[in-house]
């Protein structure tokens, strides 16, 4: 995001957070997310950022998984892409 903490907080409060997820929501996403336990996330296949998923978001395969799994996948991608150390999230 190339911004400091205060810039990030300002951006969060600006109301533009919703635009980050434009094009990555399917019909009924709110209900699916609301049904998750606090320790769960959604595993989505193909990944939401892929061309295949964008062809038909409603047709993606989704299932609840432990949040540890969601964070682990994100940390693995970060390592493979040479991103900075994910910190404690990399130990999920």
C-alpha cells in the first residue's frame, strides 16, 4: 500500500475500503461470511483474484476452513512472491 500507519488508518476511515473488494463478491457473500465462526475463514477455489474466478464468482467453490489455513496460504504466497516477512502470520 506504500503508506505509513496514519495514512492507512486515514484510508480505512475514508469509506474507500469497500472499493478494495469490488469485483470479488458473489451473490450471498454476506450471509456466507456471517455464518462463519470467529475462528473460520472461507477457502475459495479458484482464488478470487484469478481470471477463472472473475469469469463467474458465483460458481466458485467455497467452504469454511480454520483461519489458520487461510493465513497459511496467504503467507505461502507471500514467501513465493518474495514479499516481506509475514511476521507471526507466517507461523499460522
